């Protein structure tokens, strides 16, 4: 690990790089870091050698799969880049990046334009009111069209989008950009992979376009400030530094989205983009005070200043062989010095910050201190995990953590061998620590280990990682459905338990009525015993017996719900009656009466919210109809349609894969449990048969 200088707060920029999968994020970061000299070689996504592709899984799938931090240095300013996956199964990683960034750079493919993934990450930025800039990427690819990509961006996402550069040529003819502030053309040198360029006059082919867009840019900036507008209308020449300040202010307020362009593979435009980030992205703390919560639960305002008490937020945890657990964090206030002790405000544990470093993808660059606003990494913290706050002793402030999306796609797993089964729980727990959107638990009712995540690829990658890191292989199967049973008609009957074994016997006798209740109302027990036919002290035992028997129903062995049990008569023996005897009698009574009360099967009902481009709505509706779904409604969403439907959980097996196939990867869905409803008669026999097979 190399030594590096620490950067002061005003010389730090934190940028999360977001976009649809394949829009050029990772290639662009690789080019930015290489052109600045912060990385030693220029890599490629295609062969898995790009700077921020650090895991074997990323190389195997040829895509970014987790949040990775790298940095470049431009004119004395450190640019921290948070590379995020574009595949929506890993949206949790993008969410973490958005939480700790001061601005977002959104990549839009010059040929593909705005896609579903672009819209999703834009929504993440909207929620945090994060300043944004855009980069029209891959201008050197076939069918690249800056004007069309920009028009889509402006129409669908960013009404305040305005170019600060325009390209010279496109596809094979792409050879440079024009800086609309200076009016100079930058002609890039083919084959120089460090982004070098020569300045020259604007080519005639784009002269009119440059004039139009330069006017648009100036008018946009002038309208952000009355004094600037007056001077612009009077024809005054406004200094470049003042124009950049106006643009930075408008971007910070969310009024303007500056748009850059280039080609990451050839490093065209990367130096200009790096300078644009220095000029336009706010330094940490420029947005104002940082919200936190004190030990007493009251709000606390922090400043991104070195004279504050230190506080940092751990936003990602990972494990590396031969290194152990690594914690990525952002310093929000004060400064963190190598060897210092900080307190975990969640559990009160003291953590020693040894081997303090700044991340450069999979490498760690040693530093002696990190100032407020910087991003660091430290190994082998004792008890700290993702979303924990570490603060200086005595300050006890807690920073808001990452609001990870709720995983709602499920798969059942079991160890491929007995040795795998023994280690499965611990391995799944470690994977959850690394990615909180992967949640696992053993369900005793279903007798399966259920893993919840964001989609099939999410599962595949984590199971590959589990085998590589922890030596645990798994087999997957469809999660069993948590069916329920209920009764649909009132009935009554007796439960009698008598046992004589030569000494004191056992005797309990009760009569009960069962009545159905409305869906979701649960179980209720009523005692109507009069005249002491069952002593008061034994009545609760009848209730316990009914409850216990109801956990295993009479149709297919599933728990019985939504019914009322009334105990109205019975008898007892002064010597032989006991709590256990009446509990057994209550269970006998339930089984006898439930069989006469027209028992029925219930299944979980899910509300599905599908978001996809308009052109796929017909196919999606056809697929939902095939799953016996009931569509609740449709709403337009900027070129997309949101479809809400109710469907039985049993019909949603592998729906994420089906939707991805229908929409060519551009659709996604979320689920919410609504409750239970009756299983259609034609499916009851199959469910009973499957339940019997499992019992055997």
C-alpha cells in the first residue's frame, strides 16, 4: 500500500456515478482515474480489468456488481468516485452511494438514451435532492446521437438540462468536443489514452449548433441571478469564473443539470469532465449543516469542519481473503487520525482506527488522517457493521444510515452437502453484512431456509460469492407457500378424553362451537360455561388445546385462522380431571368439529407493482392474466407505465425472470403482502397431495 497526502475538506469532491447497465459508468471512472495518474493502467470492462471491477464475479459477468470507491486528483482536488452497478438487482449498492455523495454524475448512452435504470437512479437522487450532472457517453459507438439522447434526458428527467459541451462528430467520426464556455474546440489525439487534446477553432460543421447552444447556456445562467441577467442583457462580458460559479449554484439548487459528453474507452472528454467536477460539484459541507441525532434523541447539527468532533458513517462492509472485514466510511465532521479511538453509538463499543487508508478500488492507500468529507477504509473493526456511526468519545451522535430497499423476491436454499448445511447460516449472515438487501432466515413452518433478495441475478452472484469466500455450496428450490386453513360454516361437537391406568386417571370433557370470522380477524375464544360444569381453572386449558390443534389443520395440515371457538358445556371428575386432560379434550373437540365446519384452504395474496416502458404493457398484461391476476389500475410515468395488480403468491414463481424477458431487462416490479384468500377449487387437490408427500 502506497502513502498518500490527506486532502482538506474544500479540496474534496464526492460523486456517485449512476446509470443504466451498459451506459459506460465503470469505463468512464477507469479513464478519469488513469488520465489523472491516480491509477497505473487503463483497464477494460470487457476483459474484467477495469479499475473498479474488483471481484471474480464481476469479471465473470463482465459488469459492476457492487459499490466500489476510487479516486482521481485534478489540480490539487481529490475526486472520490462511487461506482455503482447499473443492473437493478443491485439497486441497494446505488442507494448506499447516493447516501454518501455530494453530487451525482448520471451516464446516458449516446445510442441507447434514457432507460429504465436511468429513471430509477434519477428517482434515488430526487429523494435526497442530490445535485446532478449528466454525461452523454460512448459518443464513439455506432448509432451515437447526442441530440436525441439529450432531448430524451431533458424531456423525461431533467427539464433544467443544458449542454456545457457538444460533440464534434459521432460514432467513427467522433473526434472531439466544443467547450461552450470558452468557444474553443478540443480535438482529441487518437491512441493517446490519457485524454490529451489540442485546442482549435470551432469546425464549420458545428458552428451554428455551437452558437445556438452557447446562447442557451448563457440565457439559462443569466436567469439564475438578477444582477447577472442585467449585465447579460446590457452586453457585458462576464468572466468565466463568475459563470462557473453561477452554474455551480444553480446545479446545487437543482435548477440546472449541466450536460457533458465524450467516450470513456478512448478517454475523449475525461479531462474536461474532471475539471467540470472540480468547478461545479459542491465541496463537502457546502450544502449546510449535517443532521444527526444526539444520545438523548434530539436533533444535532454538525459541520464538515476539522475543528468539530469526529463522526463517520460506515456505508459498506466487505470481506477479503487474507485481510478480513473492510469498512468503507465517510467522515462527516472533524477529522479521523490513524490510531484514534472512536465509539460505536449503536452498541457503545470502542473501535481503534488502525491502518487508516483511502480506497482506490481493491487497493488501499495509507494516510495519516482524513478530513471531514473524505471517504476512507479501515480493516478489522471489532463489532461495526454497515450503517453504524463512529464518533469521538463524548459526542455520541448518530448519523442517518442508508435506507436500503426492501428485498421481496424469495428462494429456498439448502446446503449441497451436510458440511455445507452446517456452515450455511453463518455464511448467509456474512453475506447480509456485506449486502443488507440479502436477508436469510429459517422458516420453521415451511421447514426451509428462505433467502430474500432483489432478483435472480442477485441470488446467483451471492451464491457464487458464498462458495468462493466461505466454501459453502447451495442448492435452490421454490419456497413453499405458507398456506392457511379456515372454516366456512358454524358447527359444534364434543371432545372427550378419558384414560385409566390403574391409579389416578385422566378425564376431560368439553363441548365447543366453531364459527367463521372475517378474513384477517384471527382467533377468538369465548367461555359460556355455566353452573360449574367445567371448573373455571380448567377452561383456559380447553383454549390452549384448541390453539395447539389449530396449528395443524384438517385439510392439508396448515394452521387454521379466522375462527371463533365457544366452549359452552362439558363435565369433569373431581379426582381425575386436570389441566392436561382438558387441554387434550379441547384439541379433540377442535378436530372433531373443524371437519364438520366446511374447512377450506387459504393462500397468500400479493399486490404487485410493475414499472416498464409503455410499449411492453400489452405483453405484461397478457402475462398477468395468465397468472389469474386482478389488475387494479395503470398510471403513466414519463414514458413508462406503472401497473398495479393483485395475484396469488403461488402464481409469482420466477416472475422477475419472466418480466425481464418480456421487457428486455427494462421492467422491474415490487411486491407487498395483502393477506389471504380462498384457494380456487381446481388447485386444492394438488396442494393437499404435495403436503401429504412432504409429510411422508
